[in-house]
C-alpha cells in the first residue's frame, strides 16, 4: 500500500510542476469539444470507435516505448507496481489521445457526409 501512496504523491508533485501545461491542454480540449459540438454535421457516435482505436494504438506504443525513454527495459520490471505504473501511464496517454481525437474526428465525419 505504501508504494501506491508514494506513486500517487509523485504524480501529484509532477502535476504541480506542470499545472500550466495541464490547464492549457484542458482549455484546448474544451475549445475543441465546444467547436465540434456547435458544428451542425458533427457525428459523435461515428467518430467514437476510430478515436478509441487511435487511443489504443497510442497506449500500445507508449507501453512499448516508455521503458526505453526512462533508461530501462521491460525485463527490468519485476514488481507488480512497476507493471501497474507502466500500464496506467500507457492507458492515460491513450485516453488523452482519444479524448483529443474524438472531437476532431466528429467534425471530419460530419464534413465527409455533408
């Protein structure tokens, strides 16, 4: 339990250091969402599956590349917390990419069918 609490504290401290970037990303996502929501021909349901597919690809790429980016390998990961952190970070990266891709794809699907 201590390792999980430590990991959450580390994530919190990192987020405090980059909060302007996180705020800017959130505002950009809300702007994309708002502009796509007002687009008359946006097809949200049709764009959801491709956005999730893009997010899944990003999650797999992140899971494979992240150990190398941190000067490690998959073979070095012997503890379950290491795997949980890797899979959590990969899922977060995939979720962020899917969240940004969804409004863009919804607008694109709307224009393609119009």
